């Protein structure tokens, strides 16, 4: 190569040019679990509710009201019951701890069954 001329990348021998990805597993997808977003407690409450059972999710750290409302809506839709967000807690009508735990796990939280 004459002095003063620049070489392009194509002039170099690329040692990886003959490789292909035929036998490799597919790359990660959006279904891979995210890093845990923290522990949340799921409790079943009957006291002070006229004998009705309510599933309460509490102790969220680092999420806002908007995300809690989105989670509550998904829990209600999946469980087929009503619910609300009150004082930073999600309240779902009935004993729906298993369904709620599944949704929280999918959202990246670590659900823990606490209390009765």
C-alpha cells in the first residue's frame, strides 16, 4: 500500500467472515425472566370486611401508583373479580393468592405468602 492511502475495512482479512450461526440456539427473547424487582407480600384478610375474604398485595418498593393500577387491573381481569388500589396496596376480592402470585412473578417481583 502506498503511503498516504487509507485502507478500508474490507481490505483486512476478517477471521470471522466464514462463521455462521446455523447450529447455535436462538438469542434471548423478551420472555427471559428479569432481575427481581423486590419482595412483595400477599396476605388474605377477612377482619373488618363483613366476613368477605380479600387478597392484599403490599410492600411494593420503587413503583408508582400508575403501575400498581395496571397490575391491579390485570389481576382483576385474570381472576374475574373486582379490586382496587388503596393506600399503596392492591386489594383483590376473594382468595386469589395463586393467581396474584403468578402475575407478580411474571412482572418480575418475588411474591411471598405472608400471614393467614
